[in-house]
C-alpha cells in the first residue's frame, strides 16, 4: 500500500494554488520539501488530465526531474539572449508554439540558476503562444546563482549589462530571473516554505538562515565553527568549492587504495548528442572503483535503504560486473545499475508527448572522497568535511545546509565571514517574504485562538519554543 504523504500548511497552500490554476513561485531554504510538493502537484494535475511540462536550466537537473532543458525546449542558444534573439519570441517557431498550446502547466525547476535574459525570452514566448498558460517556478535564490562565463568576446555579465542599458532597463548584479520585468507579468503567488525537514536543531537552522543572508555580524560563522567537529571526520566526504580540489582529493585517495581498479563504462544509446557532455550525465561515463573505495549514491532507493547523498564503501563487485555491494552505516546493500532517460517534449498526432531521446545506464554512484558544492545540490549528508573557501553568492550556505547537524561538519581552517557571500537583492526579497509569512501567521493566530485558551497556549509557547523573536511577536500579539 502506498504511503500517504502529510504536507505542512504552506505546502498544502502551494498544492491547492496549483490546482486552482494560479502562477506560483515556490521557494524556501534547503531541506524544506520543495521537491515533494512539485511531485504531488504533478501527480494531481495529471490525474485530472492536465498536461504538465517540467523544465530545468541544466542537462543534469532536467534528467533528475524527468524533464527537458529550457534551452532545448525553447531552442535557445547558450549565449546571452540579447536584442536580436527577442525577435524569435515575437515570431514564434511553429513547433514551440504547438508545444505551448498543448500544455496546461509549465514547471521550471532550479529557477535560481536561470538568468534574467533567459527568463525574459521564454516568458515572451510563453505569453505569445497563449495568455492563459500556467507557470510554476521552483527554487531557492539563496543558493547557487546563474552561471556567467567569459566567452572570449566579453563576459556574459558585460554583454548583458550593456544590453539592458541599451534597451533602457536598469542593470542588477546577479541577473536573477526575478530581476526580469517579465517576472511581474506572471503575478506569482509567492510561497516561502519554512518548515525544515533536513535539520532538526533549531539553533543550527537559525545559523544557516543567517548564513543565507550573508551573516552580517559574523555570529553564525563563529557559532558553527565552535559547535562543529574539531577533527577531520574519517571516511567522510569533503565538500569543495572548485572541481580541481574535488578531483585531486578523489584521485589521491584512489591511488592510496591497494588492489585492482575496476572500470565501468556507461551504456549510452539513442540520438546522437545524448549524454555527450560529461556535465549532463547523472554520474560519470567512466566510473573507476576499487574494493574499499568510498562512494556516494546519486539516487533515492525505492526500498528506502539509501538516499541521494548516502556514503559507504564498496565491499564487493559481482563476477558479471552488474552489481556492486556497498557497506553503509546501516548495513550492506547490493546496488544494480540504474537507467536515466534524456527526455524531450514532442507533438505527436496533435498531442504533447514525452519522448526519450536516449538512455544512460551506469551504477548510481560517484567517488565520495570529495564533491563540489554544485554537485552536492539536492543531496543530504549525515556528515561532511568542508573546505569553506567560497567565492560565489550562496555557495557557503549551499555547502553547509547539505548536512543534517552541525556536529556532523568538520571545517578545514577558519569559517571566515569573507566566504559568506550573498546578493543584497536576494536578501531583501527573502526578508520581505519572511515578513509576509510572519504577518499572515500572526493574523491566523489571532483569529483561531479563543480568549480563554490564551494563557495555557502562551505557557506552552514559552516552554517549548526557543526562538526569542517569535516569542516576542506572540507577546506583542496577545498583550
């Protein structure tokens, strides 16, 4: 029998808003259950015969959500979407128009990594195709920002800054999707999930929230440093800010292991170009393992024996090389190869269908001596060693929020405030959303509590809640 999921008040609000046809911006910090809400919305909408398209900014993210990349769906270049490309939105390609006219709900995951110019163009395309299209964007702007690269003829930042100034629009650092004028056109219902499921320590959650806001006074950095593990955690993953650091640590530790090296090549089939780029593959095309190698799972086990981010050691490989056995803290699990599909949406007989362009078969693990912050997104770690030398907005917050508890973190060196980077516009956006949640909760609280129950409820609040700010708000509310 399928387990019935229970959703929080705000999660339920998001699900009901989607069922009512509203455009939604679903956000919240790490571990608040955004993915669970999206899955439930898709399930309910499809049960009602609604057609849902799920898009993401990167190949890996698209594969993980069973959807398609934004760029492929809308036939966009990867370079900045400047003036001449806006013409494509006005004179919409027939195939794109047909797809959009045959869909009821478009969901864009990892919205924090969608650049402003991309959101501008795809919004123009969607609204051009049909005015009543429902859009839901999901993600956390406090985490990793849109990628800006230097293409030789100027960086993306320089090209986009010049573009927006040329067309008379103000330039905002970061070029987030919410900086787009089109963001307001969608009239999103803003839903900020606040109940954290990944962590349970209230003080650690508050410290992470301060890190997300840039930790203005450095208090959260000092608190985490003093309450984290004081020595490197054995047989544990390092989270690094650069590929070079992660690759070097993985190579060094593999070289130290004795015994035979087993090499597993992914089985790739389908259209030419599928899984061509290593960065679009869910796990390495060429996976090198040894007995005793530390590995991390990259999927959630349907039987619940491990999750995305579980770490263990390879203890055996069967003779046919079709299964590996990994020893986790809870015991040994035999893991077969997994299959991932590279999907695209196509119109077939005037109906929108999901078509697999190709498949990728490989063991669902990666070497776990080290991993980058970007690759750690979406994973949950029981414990981790971290190198906190971060250089991007949201990087340190993403790094630390992967771990369930502060005692499960070892910090190499000093957790200096200079590594805690955030974008002011993002901080302001989330401060406003938190305040809106607080006021909304305060109104509901005032309406629902009968006067004769105020005293015992106030006593319970004082006894069980450690959040002093919340307690002061209750005092102000009740007098």
